[in-house]
C-alpha cells in the first residue's frame, strides 16, 4: 500500500478522481495553490489513444467557463481554437434560414472540441511539478473515515492510496458519490428524460463549411430538434434530439431518408444521403440524465464537483460551464477560509448547491419549454418584449439567457430576478394593454393604417420570434 499522507511541513495531498474536463481543470486550480495533486482517471491517456469516445464531440463554451480557464491562464489558448457563434441560425421546414443573435453585438459563445479541450487541460495540469496524472486507475471504493481509496488496474490488480482531500470529478455516474448514497441525510435524485441524442457529421463542401460557420444551427421541430456546431476541420457536428421511441421506429436506411425528408429536408444533401443511411445506425441513441444532490461534501474529506455533483440535461449549454464555475467558487472559498478543509467544504455546499440546482432546473425547463411552448403566441410575444426592454433599460431588464450565458450572476439569483422581471413586465403589459385598447382605438379611428403592410411586418417579427426559445 502506498501511503501518501503528508509529512510535517509538506503540503497536503489532494486526489482528484476523474481526469475529464472538470477534473483536469480542477487539478490546475489545486496545483496552483501548491497542493500535492494526484489525478486518477479510469481511461488511458487520451493524448496517446487514437480513438477518443467523448460524450459529445464539441460543446458551447461561454462566460462562466471562460472565467474559470482564465484563472489558470488557459483562456486564450482555448478561445483561439474555438469557433465563435454569434447567433442561432434557425432552419425552417421550408429550408429558410433566419439568424437570431445571442445577446448584444459582440456577445458570442464558442464551439470548442471536447477532446482537444480535455487534452490541453491535462497537459496544463502536468506542467505543475506538484501534479501527477495516474491513468488506467478506476476508483472502486473509498473510505470516508480514512480517506483510503481502492483503484482497479487494467491488469486486474488493485492499488490503495490515501489522500487528505478527495475531489470527486468522475462525472454523472460518479463512483465517489456512491459513498454519499450510503449515508443518512443525503438528498439525491436522478431523472432520465425520454429523449435520446445522436451525432451525425456534416462534411465540408468544396473544402469549405457546408453552412455558415459562425452560428449554432437549429432545426426546431417541436418534439424533435436538430442542432449543429462547427468544428475547426470545417465539418459540423449535428446532434439529433428525439424521443427514444421515435429513434427506434426507424430501422432501415430508407426510413432514415424518409424521416429527414419530412423534418430536415435541407440537411440531406449537406450530410449526404449515403452517409446518413450509414451513420444513423453506427451508434445507438444516447441517454440524457439529470442528477441533483445535496450536500456536496463529507466532513473535511471529500467534495463533489462537475457532473458528479450535478449532471444537467444539455438544453442550456451550461453543464461544463457550471462545472468549471464550481472550481472558481471553491477557490474563492479556499481563500476566505485559509484552505481549512473543515470550514471550506460545508461552506462550498452551502453556497453552491442552490446555484447548481437552479441550473439543473433551468436546463430541464428549457427542455420542456422547447417542445411545449414553441408555438405559444404569448410566449413568443414575451421574448420579444424582454429583448426590447433590455435594449431600453439594459440595467433593469436582463433576459435570463443573457444572465446565464454572458455573466457570472449566481444561477439562483438569475432565476429569482427572472421571476421578478416577469411579474413586473406582465403587470406593465396588462396596464399597457388596457391603455392601448382605449388609446389605440382612438388612433385607429382617426388614421386607419395600411393593414397589409402591418401584417407583413408582424409576420416577419413573428417568424424570428418563433425560434427564440431555442438554446
Ligand atoms: C450531448 C451533450 C452536449 C453537451 N453540450 C454542452 C455544451 O454545449 N456546453 C456545456 O457547458 N456543457 C455541455 N454538456 C455537458 C458537459 O458534457 C458536462 O457537463 C461535462 O463533460 C462535465 O465534465 P466532468 O469532468 O464533470 O465529467 P466528465 O466529462 O463525464 O468526466 C468524468 C471523467 O471521470 C472519469 N471517471 C469516471 N468514473 C471514474 C472512476 N470510477 N475512477 C476514475 N475516473 C473515473 C471518466 O473517464 C471521465 O474522464 C453536454 C453534454 C452532453 C451529453
Ligand atoms: C433535502 O431536501 C429537503 C426538501 O427539499 C430539504 O428541506 C433539506 O434541507 C434537504 N437536505 C439537504 C441536506 O440538502
């Protein structure tokens, strides 16, 4: 048994379990503080492996994630390899495309390659002499009393290691979390949504992107939806979201084409009919799970971060961003409490649980909303009003999407503020409507407008708004 407990005068040992996105970044945070950091990762070193099976090929990086990268000096490196997406590009069934900006001019999110991001973060962690990456180490069990962890090795052997602090960054199916589940007064919920997802590649056309690159392309179709994010190699990764039962209904190549013909006709020539027929059956649709729990810590021994603490459904593009922000929040609390784990861990739970629960709820809300309200007139009208009010009163009315994506407003505060704004705006609209009925009828009688022109303009706005409540 290796015993890595600190000798007097030595920095404590922090074991980061999981060398995924959050684990690798967190290793940098702890290494920067001078801890002796040991990262334990089930997989082999993805920088040497040729097949990397991630969960999604690319993801949207926004403000919170960028701020965390900045803390460890990695922002520029990652941003330079990202592709800015300034707006959503909505694909109507007719093939018509209409852009809808994410925020104000100059605000954008970035499409980044998951594998590259993970590799860069591992390489960065390794630049600290006080960090060691241990691949092919799968955590099996650990003891909350002693901090002793048991790892399984690919050759079937086992290793035991002790650490002062265990940081569980081992994802949605966390092995670290199992110990929490055995304890009393641990709240836990896990929900699988009925939708699955499947990734399809859209190749370059004549050496160029097949569609406009600086957009997150969206094909909203109520119960189904497809999105596409650009990659540096000029491909797009398309992700089809659909209920599992619908995925299962399609069993032959011709049925795939028939289905796309009906819902995403413009995508067929771009992906290629033959590729579509083949790739649809390459991997089964993947499940999506939402996990909420509390507390995030056990004594002064263990803390959960990233998906291990809060797996969220991907409809707000915040899972990784929230996990990265966890690292900053923890770091800030370490400063406040002088790296005293006994004080830091409970405070981290106290501060972070409401925010991570809020983003889990928001992501779920967006998932429901995208299907249920996409055709609600009131809803679309309200999105328009919110954006207009933000333009008029940028400090008072801030759309929820803007707060979540382009600020570090605490997630639960963003939600509270959103509810407050909603009430105020609805009241204002009610008062306005009463006034408008009287005022408007008077004006209409005095100078009747050109109804045709009005209708055309209204329809234009309408079409744009119809797509607003997409990610
Ligand atoms: C389809 C899809 C699209 C998404 N899009 C976005 C997006 O656009 N923007 C965004 O911010 N987020 C997005 N997310 C969420 C994002 O992928 C996750 O939030 C993020 O990967 C969480 O990182 P993590 O390090 O906590 O977990 P993971 O990335 O799951 O990493 C966990 C690591 O732990 C290792 N591990 C697991 N078990 C053990 C063990 N027993 N012992 C040792 N190691 C172990 C795993 O091998 C893995 O390397 C998306 C998710 C999905 C599914
Ligand atoms: C568990 O959930 C209940 C109900 O929401 C809540 O009152 C309680 O404080 C939670 N406990 C923990 C430890 O988070």
